[in-house]
C-alpha cells in the first residue's frame, strides 16, 4: 500500500492545488478515512481568500464520504465502526451535551 495520498490544498492566499501528502496515522481517538468524494464549502473559500491568514499546503474539503481505513484503539473499542465500513463525515461537530444531541439529533 502507498504511504501517500492526494490532497486538495491551499498553497497560499488565493492559490490552491493538488499535492501528495503522507497518509496520517490514527491516534487512540481517531478514525482515518479513505475519502472517495469530498466537497469544499463556503468556509474553504473564505479560508483561501485569507480569512484565517496565510497557510501553506492546508488540506481543504471537510465534507466527505469514504471508507474507514484505520481506527484508533479507543474508537475501535466502541464497536461503532469497522475498517472497510462506508461512512459520511458531518460538517458539524456535535457537542453530545445539548438537548438536541441528547435526543439523537447531533447535527
């Protein structure tokens, strides 16, 4: 298996491209996905326009679908996910504490 992946990145303010990046390794609370499709959104366009200042080779596209590639030990122990499982990445990170999250509506 290859040790790199293709990534759509911000090279600098107003400049984007595709580069090879190392495939990340999971920490105990992480899941690494092999992205099969991803979108950029308004926050990405603002970022490229300079909203968070200059960045070099910042990976863009946080709304994605893919396949679980690797699970961290704590994530694997939950039994909720397995390597090879197809998943969708929500653009909103739930707090799991508010009323909506507690009722099962985390997004």
